[in-house]
């Protein structure tokens, strides 16, 4: 195992009385100011290697008040136990997703857990749209062909793709990101929507209804948006399926060989949520045997690894978990993570509003915790 090197940690606000560790460099300065205003000395790992649990535990040491960690780290009993022993009660994931965090273990050790909702919504939905078009119009495959010097001139049937206007997009999960992607596809491309979700998204349904009225007044066809009771119906009826669900026991391998077999042979499958929602080996088999089927993936089952053969398939578009990678979003995530830890240390209440922009700009940073996912202690 690599030894933790003191050189790999840098310090901000060295005179701060509380100690907060941050396991990766985060973009921007505002997040550091938020922690400094809360009287925190901030110790930041400058390593781009993924830190191990042992390395993070060593960094927590004997005295620590809070931590900001990454989705690539496993925050469970060992780390929450170490935080608790060091006197901390605050942790924030630098992510909106928190499948890497054992909320029960955090509750057991009295650690409150924050996340970063509200700054990834459009950014992630935009990447889902990008992957949808890259998959539908075969842009990766076509670029590789061009770069290989194989383009000898325009041909009537070169890289025929799939047109999406008027088609049906199926959303698995219609929370903030899923419904934003759905609206982008409906408004921009004029697709109908189906969605599979625990709850009815009345706001999305009303939005598409009102938008349809607008379309009709402009002489265009109306669109539909309908919740389906079971995932099978959605998979069978959709031309493009986009996954926007959380990862937990109920969604692990939600898309498996049997369910892939239900999809149209030329359907698109897009995933910007978490890799293990798809049985990746089954997807490789399916893409091999269904050359007209296309997948667009931002996330992988065992990141950073990919299932054997996935990267060899021309009908799969892959990007390395970058759906939230814009400067604005990544700085926003840093600000929210810092505000979570600072707010917990200062005993602030929960923000409780969807709009988090007051945290991102201006001098009056709300005295509140923007994102909290803490589970109450098991009885
Ligand atoms: C998150 O925040 O959960 C995203 O996956 C990061 O891109």
C-alpha cells in the first residue's frame, strides 16, 4: 500500500480551531471561505490517486471535526467510527448520489451526512441528452472512422442513425435529473414521455400537457407524458430509455438480460446514474447480438473498470463519469459540500428549499445546511 505523504496534503486557514479534512482538491475558492468563516482549518489531499480507507483513516487522525469525501471512497463503519472517535459529527459527500455512504453506520456513530443536490440537475441531464444523440447518430463510431482516414466521400447510406422526433423516451426515475432530461427531450426533440417512478410527477405531466397545448396552437402535434406501473411496459414501448434512479438494493441490476430482451431491437439505453443499475456483462452480450441496439454510458458497474468487451463495441458510446463535469457545477458542489459541513458544525437548520442559488453567489450565504441525507438512528 502507498504510504501517506505529508506533502500530499495542503492546508488552508491554518489558524482555524476546527479541523476539516477534504480528500480531493475541489474547484473554486468560495467553498474554502465558507469553511474558514466557520473557523475551520482545512486540510486538503492534493493526490489524484483514489485514497484508500486506511489512508483516509490516517488523515482523520485523533482530532477531526468534519470531512468532505468522494463518491469513489467507501464511507462506512470504519471511517465513521474513526470520525466519531476523533470528535467529528459532520460529513459531506462531494456528490448528489450517496450509494458509497453507509447511512446506517453514519447514524450509529452520530455522524450527519450531507450531499449536493440542485447544482447537477441540468448538467447531468445535458450529458444524458449528449449521450442520447451520440448513440442515436453514431458520432463516436463515425469519428473513429474519419480519424482512421477511411472517409472517401459522401455516401447515401454512410452511418445511418436513428431519428428521435416523435419517438417515445422512457425515463427510469423521474426525479430532478430524470424529469429535466425528459423535458429537454420533449421540448427540444418533440418526443413523447413514459416514466417509471415510485411517485407520480404531476409537475412534469402538467408541464408536458401545457407544452402540448402550446404546440397545438402552433400547428404541431401534441405530446404525451404518462407514468407506467411496471418497468416492463416502459422497456417494451420506448425507443430510448434513460436511467435516472438511485442505486440501492432495489435497483441493482434493474436492467438485466431478461429486461434487455424486452427492449426494441434498435432501442437506445442511456445511463448517467450509477453503473450497477445495469448488468454490464449482460449489456455487452445484448449489444453483440443486437447490432442496431445502442447504449450511451457515463457510468460503469465497477468503475473505473469496464466489463470485458464493452470498449470494443461500436454500438456503445462511453464517457468516464463526467455527466456533472462543468466548472459551474463542480464549483457549486464544492460550495454545497462545504456549507453542509460548516452548517452542521455551527448547528444551522436545514435549508429545505429546492433553489440553492443563494449559497452560490453574493455575500449573504444562508445560515443553513443545503443538503442532508442523514438517516435516523436504528432503534
Ligand atoms: C453525483 O454527484 O452523484 C455524480 O455522479 C457526480 O457526477
